[in-house]
């Protein structure tokens, strides 16, 4: 019986694939490990590299299953991941992008955590290569508390447990029903993650640094439009949180706060009690005015100093960009994250 299947979709992966495969051979995991690779129409030397490594993997006791297609165009990351999972047999799934590198204890450490938490997506600590890439994002993803993995799920950073570190029981994947197969421009990981949480699934993180997460211009992340991610986050936040509010406030009377307001459904726009800000120019305006309909006068929403804001608050200010000023202002209010306020940006 296979204990863990490493799920590796690949499209034109020759640049990094050998280091990825070496990291699988180097695992300290004592159980039965399987590598499931799905080749999504690669036109480079991916197939030759996979064939070359087959015997070395099998000598280390790693079962190998390979699938794929040779169409002229790739079918997308979601499709390739689903196919790799479908052809695998492990009770647990360890997702590994072809351009990343597992540290030797990754499978062992995350397997222990997933066995103890079979309804959870288990992540881990990581570092970027080149060092220093996406420093703000990396700090955020590695420093959240267990509770913040839930309360910060609507931010622009994406899943609070990042996809390249996912490890879970196969039943987690089956419960969600797999990844969206919309192809290029679809954040299949974010859609899966939010659906998992909506179905009552859990998330957690092994704190050790267990993965080298590469940063390079060809990463699929760069092909996803910001508005697509914004709309998915808005839809989920409204369904899961705002639809249940009787009233709420928006932190930011600037561009992001106004965009957030305009993205709300009419019913939820009517629930906005006030905007708050630190910018005296915005506060002096006293009101944010918007066009409700052609037949009604323009409603006015008060703009107040942040110290006067009434919770619950949706925060549309990005974290870790003001030298600690925003964070200090928020802390001064003694509010509870997840109850009194939710981060959106």
C-alpha cells in the first residue's frame, strides 16, 4: 500500500526538474512513497528527464507513475493536478511543483501532521529562491498564527497555506472535488482552498522550513489577472461573512476602500455604516457619496478618524507597508481579529 503520493504536474520543466526529482530521492520518509507525474504537453526535454530518473527513483523505493499528453497546447495546471491525483494511489497527497525543492524531512514531518489531522490541508514553512524574493509575502505566509490561517483567508496574498506546501489526506481532495480546470488565468489553488474551508475543512502549518519555493517570471502565478482574484475573494467574503452582518465599517476611504464598496452587492452596500481613515484630507470631506439609483438622491456615508470606527470592520489597507504605523493604529483599538475586524487587502 502506498502511504504518500507526491503530486507533480509539469509543463516544460527541464530547467528545474532534475533538482526537484533529486529532492524526492533524498526524502527521509520511511513509508512507501510514490511519485505521480503528469506531463501537460511539454515540448522541451521533460519526458527525457523523467525517463532518465525512473531507475534512480525506483532504486530508492519510490514507485513512479507517469501520465500526460502531447497536444500542441497545455490544458492547464488544474487539469494536470487532477490527472496526477487520479492516477496516483497514495492515502495522502504531497503537492510538489516541478520548479521547487523539498527538504529531506518534508514528507516525514507533514505526513505525521496530516495523519493526526486528516481533515486538514497541512502546509509548512518555506523560503524563496532567489533569497529575498517577495519578502513581504514570505514574511506574511511564514508568520501567521494558527488562528490567522483562517482570519486572513480573504487577503490579496491568496491561500494562507500556500499551494506549493500542501499536504493532505486523499479524502480532503475528494471532498472538494478536485481543482478547477478553467486553465490559464484561473487561480485553481485559491478556489480549492476557499471551497475546502466552506465545507468545514481545516488548515494548519508545520512551522519548519521544508521547501525551497522558486520565484521566476515563468511561474503560473503571473498569468492570473488581479481582478479575477479580487472577484473570487469578494464573493466568498460576502457569502461567508458580510451577508450575516447587520452593519459594518470599511477601513480606508481611499482607492481600495472605494473599490471594495463598489464591489459589494446593493444589499451589502446599504449595510456600510462608515469609512475610517488616517488621512485628514479624506476625513475633512466628512462623507463618501455614491449614486444609488437614477430615482433616489445620492446617499452619504460618513468618513471618520480610525479611532472612531465602529466594528465590525473590513480592512482594505495592506499590511506591513507603513513601517508599523497601520499595525500600531489597529492595535490601539484593542479589537479581536476575526470577530471585530477582517483583513481584505
